[in-house]
C-alpha cells in the first residue's frame, strides 16, 4: 500500500524536523551548567570602526503602522540616491539594536529571539552610503558601531555572484547579510535551537521591511545563495557561523 508519509520521511528536511523534536535530544549545555558563549563575535581592535548616530538622535517622519504593513512588498529596483549614515544606523538599530545587556549572559533587543539568545550577526555590504566607503562591514550591536571587514573593490560583485547573480545586490545602497552563530542558541535549546535560528531571521527581516518604509526605502529578502561561497567571502567557517538570510535595501525609484 502506498504510504506518502513514509516516502516524505526520506528527505533531509523531514529528518531535521524529527531529530529536533522535544524528547530526541540530550541535555543542553545550559542544563549541564556550562557557561554561555559570548554575546557577540569579537572583532580585531585594529580594524577601522565607524561610530553610528545614537538611535534617539535620529529624526524620522512618522508612519502609521497599518500603512506600513499594508504597503509592505519586495522591491528590487532602487534609485541611485545614497542612504545617509543616520538612516543606516536606524535600520541596524531596528533589526538588531541592543536595548539592554543583562549580566553578560543575554540581551534585550528591538527584535524577538528564542530565549533572548540573539544568535545572529549582521554584515553590511555598502554600495552607496554617505560618509562610508564602499565595502563590507559588520554591525557591532553591543557598541552600536560598524567594523570594517573588507574594502576590496571586488567584494560587491563577488557577493552578487555568490547570490546567484541577482542584480539588485549590485543596485542596492546596502545589502544586509545575516549570519547565525548556532552555539549561542543551542547552548540553551540543544539541536532544536537550529529551528529557532531560522525563526529569528524572519523576525529580523520583517523589522527591516517595516523600518525601511519610514525612510523611503524598499527591501527585497533573498534566500537563494551559494552557502559555501558567501561564507568564504565573509571569512566564516560555515559551521560555527554561517549565512542564514540576505536582504537588499535602497531608495525607492
């Protein structure tokens, strides 16, 4: 007798769901009394760091929440106008801003995260931002600053190629690249934490869509990319840290 359920169990996706069910995992590191991993990936102090305007100093036009939700759509074509540094700071704050760090063990941020683990890091491919040279940067959420990762003039076309040559990456003012640090989540939830990494990425990107509307920007989320290629460009190993989501941003034409 044909059993469609049995056939579907052969796929990696269903195997992942089964193996991350409650009851199928050993005790987590938190249960075993092990200390939590760092709240943020450390950076080399020798790197160029760009201070960002404080969130409370940024003045923005008001936008009705109903309008923001109703108008939300993916936009792939952008005007050549650059973003300002305060606008970028606003988008970073809305997507990973730290409201409070608690005892060095967890943070309360502008987006929800399972168990307040906040296991994402934000990289920013800058094409057109006032007072910021083009290149690749990482958002230091705990300090609300940008750390330079690469000023290689070829970094933008390389990222675009690794994202299957989607043209709106080159046409964007900035592209957000979110990476996941699984240990930060699995410390509390074990292997089930991998599910929560993907949920957290969705929370973050939705905040970006809504926040971008208030500064006249469009956003397009990207889930199609060559994982290994982008991980290499970001200088991460693909296991202890890996790319999980991408989104382009630019002024509406």
